[in-house]
């Protein structure tokens, strides 16, 4: 199947007389005829459902659709993008371990890694996505367990050289984890470029309608845990909490990562997506292949309009020829990148405030990447506690306006920006 077809049909095949749309299994628990039947589930000897804190059939249908779209072997949904990124790392790195991450990543993920996961004893080294081979090499340590980056970083809009970082990760015997939220599998499939694990904040384009917070993890199934058994004892030695099962042996390269992540992390942390939210997510994914090209087409026109406007000081959009990341974007996302643009006005911070107040179509919201055009001034909202000097050091200058171009008629979006700039 092509991706357009997968968006509609993958993950669920109704049998004779069954509902055409995926059913919402709104049930915490599942009934069995005998205790022996249930015992087999608890021992991971048989596949099935027993409690929605770990797994739910509706979620699994949607996760299977996402796994197909990303070209992976297994997938799972989480309650948020934050939970997905936390699980993806914590499934391979524990107290005393170390991870190499791109420095240009979503602020929430940076905080998770740099503050909260450090408290758990996991150390991080942040490298610029543009670092030299030498700097990248120096970032690795004997206890490094993974490399992490975002296909297109939110909000820096840097494009990650997936192939290059995959090579470095594999040379050190560790997986590359890619947060593919902004590109979506319609515009980029990181597994095809060497990534091992893909994560998503499904809250963004995958849902696409501001309806449900959620996340997803997909395994490419190509990382050979057993070949690096000493680095990943959680996958390659017996798990006492499941009668001594060794995940990499029992579930193989295609299933070990997601099975362990479900059986241990979802069981113990319970960050499951509500089945109702999984249903909404599936509805969003059905139109993803139609929405993404429209987001990119609109954003391209808006970026060109802004670039030509006398009051606009600068525009960052990887689809613009001349953008620092244009060539990498052409390589990894030849059909378009995303709908998010950042720009600044000659009048700086105060001009940004005056401009945004006058917008009528673009709405001020702490959100990106959905059908509605929305706009945010980080210096005045998410990054409000920082001084101008700190803002500049963090790559989010006091004048930066983040514009998420929706799928409305682009002429309405441009007229709105024009009147507000005027
Ligand atoms: C929003 C976002 C997240 C966090 O996702 P939530 O669903 O808000 O928890 C992670 N990564 C990226 C790239 C994001 O844009």
C-alpha cells in the first residue's frame, strides 16, 4: 500500500459484518473463561488484553497504522508526546547511562532530558545538529545508550542529518531515536534513512485538529540488540518480573523494543492514551496525506510573502531557497517540510506585540501544527521568564514570531498578515 492508502486502511481490517470504522473499546478490563487463559497473558506466553493501563485494542489498531506509515515493525500509543520521548529513552538508558541529543529540540523535551531525567541519573550531552564529525565523536562515552534528534526541530526549524547521525550511532553500537512530529511520515520516513526508533507528539499534525493530546513510539525493527548485548541488559537478559523472559530472544528484533516498553514502562508508569483519544487520532490520520501538502504549499507562499515584505527583518523556513537547511530539507523532504515558519520584524519585540494584536485569521495560541493558523510570541509566553540576552543565547530571539500555517485559503492568511503588518 502507498501512504495515502495506509492513512485510510492500515491497522484495521473489518471482518464480515463488523464496523467499518475502528471500534472504541471503552473498557478498563477484559473477561476470560479460565484463570489459566489469563495466566498465559501475564507471562507474555499468549497475546491479548487484560487491563487498559497496559494495552487497549483501539490504541493498538491506531499504533499499527502508524507503524505501517513509518515503515516500522511495531508501535504503541502514549498519553502525550512527552511520555513517548521519555519511554523511548528510558527503555534503553537507565541510571548511570548517557545519551547524545541534538541541542535544537522541543523545549519540553529539553527540560525532560536536561532536568528531570538527570535527576534519575541519566546524563545527556547536547550537540549542535551542525557539529563537526570530531565534536560528534567526542560526545560519545562508553556508557552512551542512544542518540536523539528531531527531523525538523520545534521551533528552531533546523533539519537533522538523519543519515549522518545514524552512522555515528551505529558505529558506537547504539540506536538513533528520531522525533518525527513536524515532518510526519507523509514528508519523511526516518527509518528509511537509518533511524531505529521513531517518536511522535500525535497532538500536532497527526491529530491535526486541536482535539487530543497524545504520543506514539514506532520501532524500525532493524537494531540488533543481541549484537550489543552488554549495552542493553534490559532487552538481552531475563526479566524477573516476567518469569525470566528475554525480550530480544523471545520477540526478536522486530518486537523486543515495543514489547518491553509496554510490559515494563506502560505497566509501571501507566501513561496510556485513552481509547477515545486514539479514535480521534485515527480520524485525523485518515486525512493526513491530504492535509500535509496543503500545509506545505500554504507555508511556502506565506514564507515568500514575508521574505519580500519591507517590515520583515528575517524569515526561517527550510523550504525557502537560501535557508541554511534548504539542501538538507530537499534531501530528506523533497515533497515539503511542514507548515511552521519563524520570522522577525524590523521593529523587534514591540513590533511583534503590536503586529500580533491586529491579526484576525491567525489566532494566538500555545500550539503548532494543526489545521488552524496560529501564532505565538515565545518571548512573551513560553519563554517569558528569560532576559533578552538569555533568549538570544537559546536561539529564540526577543523578536521571534512562530507562525503555524494552517489549511485555510492562503489568500486569507496572507491578507491578514498584510493588514496587521500595515
Ligand atoms: C509538542 C511536541 C512534543 C511534546 O508533545 P506533547 O504531545 O505536547 O506532550 C514533543 N516533540 C515535539 C517536536 C513537539 O512539537
